[in-house]
C-alpha cells in the first residue's frame, strides 16, 4: 500500500487528521528531505522509519518499489504540499499502479488550490504550469499557448527570478496583463500583491528583496474581456 500524503505548506495546523493516521499506519515514510520530515513527525509525536526518495535516481525508485513489493506500506510525502504536483512522486505512483500495488491519494494542503481560491480571479477552470523552463523563448512560448485558452494561469516562481519574470511578462504581453503574487501562503508573513502588471511590478519593487515561496497568477486581458461578456444576469432575470 502506498499512501500519497499532503503535508503543510506553512502552518503545521493545516495537516489533516487522515494524513496523521496514514503517517502513523505506514511502515515507513518516503520523503524529499529526511530532516524536514523528521521535524514534522516529531511535532506530532510520530516515530517512523524514513527513506529519502529521489525521483531522478533509479536506485532510489527501485528501492522504494522493492519495499512496496515486499508487502510493506509507505507514506509518500514532500517538503510541503501534495506529492506529484510539481514535486516528486509521479514515477513511483505510476510504477506502483502498473504492478498492482494499491495507491491511496489523500486530499490536503496545496499551494495551487489555495492561491486560486484566495486570488479573487476566475478559477472555475485554470491552467497550471508549475515551474516554467529557464530560457526566455520557452517561457514566452508556454505562456502564449496557455493564454490562448483565456483562463487564469497559475505557476510557481523563484523569489530570486520574480522581478525579472514580471518585467519580461510585461514586455511580451503588455500592460493589460493581470498579475497576482501570493507569497508565503499559510505562513506568518503571508502576503498577496496584485493588480494590472505595472501596479504589481511597482509594489514588488517598492518592497525590496523578495523572499519565500511564490505562487504567481496571471490573467490575459482577453480573458477579462470574455469575463465581462459572460457576466451572468441578476437573480430573477429571465433568459
């Protein structure tokens, strides 16, 4: 049995009761960083065998599969949020399912969903791009393709590259682009900064050094126009 267990992205109180049960029940925990996971387990009084899981190391993947094939269970966690969503885990889950090992994915903390819910932007459907490529050409190509859908686009960005990214997005897609920066979600210094991209850039520049985990939400001007056209009628309006 493989449990996919989301862990807090900031506040430790965000962990679910079911996640705690899975961590207690599993024979071992596969994790990104044993030190961070040990701190989490110690906080909740859980003692468990820990193994570092490296998605890019075939020996690590094979070792994890050998553990599961032996009939033992494991909880897969990352440093924060849900495994397999721009975090390690997909390869192990695919292998487990292909060999008949039962996989249970638990709901829980997600920076993507939290940012979508708190943004105020239309997110009945959205495009999630994770971490974009490093080259400007590939970034522009990915964003341009996503913007053709006229949906809110959500991505992760490094605090060290945020200012450069916003400047590039302004240059490539113009002043009508909406940009909202969600920083340190669920942590003490949680901060939301946004508006039209020029306003967002000005606020970010004025704040000085950018620190912490960043979720960036973008909405092309064409989407705003479509939203206005699709505005529902008031209660009681007849079709």
